[in-house]
C-alpha cells in the first residue's frame, strides 16, 4: 500500500512540475520546455528544467510561448514561408548573429550588380540586395545573416571604372 501511495504522489508531483514549466513552440515544430527568464526585443532567454544556465533563441525561430503558471499564450512571430525565387520579397535580412539562434544554416548567398554598372544614388545597392534575397529564396531560406556589404568604386570596382555593390550572407531556415 505504501508503494502505491508513493508512486501516486510521485506521478502527481511530476505532473505538477511539468504543468508549471513554460513551453516555447518553434516554427520547426520543436517544443522547448523550461522557464522563460525574459523576452527581449529580438531574443527569448530561458533556462531548461533543472539547469541554471541561461540559453537564448531568436524570436524569428519562435511561433509562441505558453506560460505554465498562468496558461497565457504569447504569439511571438508568424512563420515566413519561402517556396522559391518568386518569394524573394519575403526574405528578411538580419544583421545580428543572436537573431539566428534556433535557426538552421543552409548555405552561402551572394548578390552583386553587373560589371558595367553606372548607377545613381543607391540603385546598385538595391539591385544587389534583390539578387541576395533571390539567391536565398532559391534555397528556400526566409532569413539571411548579412556577412559583408560593400561598394567598390572606380578602378577598384572593374576595368571600366564603374560602381559595383556586393552583398554576401548566410541563408537560414527553420
């Protein structure tokens, strides 16, 4: 009888502890169980159950958070679906490495303007950005971590002395 009571109390205690935990639902379908410490502008800081170390996940990877104590559901971000090159306008360029926490690296992407490029203002920059986003969309990546953004002018650019914008990054998906 004592064993049954002990087993029953262990089950109740385990259920109570799990019910108190916060659940972070990622767009990839994965759930992370622990305690949300704080929600920052671009990241969520949490601790796994039974651990003291703080971990962080970028908000772009998170669909929602369900708080264990109150049951409140906080929607974090909407999932961005990129099916191919036609969806290039949906691609988001990120400039901070912490924003990609929780996303999976797919590969390098690059966008640049042509060799004969006589652009005015930031037209070349916009063309290079569009090509960068198109390259990511081909890989099915809704996110790019920008690694280099440069514009070369004159003899440094090409033999004709024009201007060339070059952008490089890493493509990420859920």
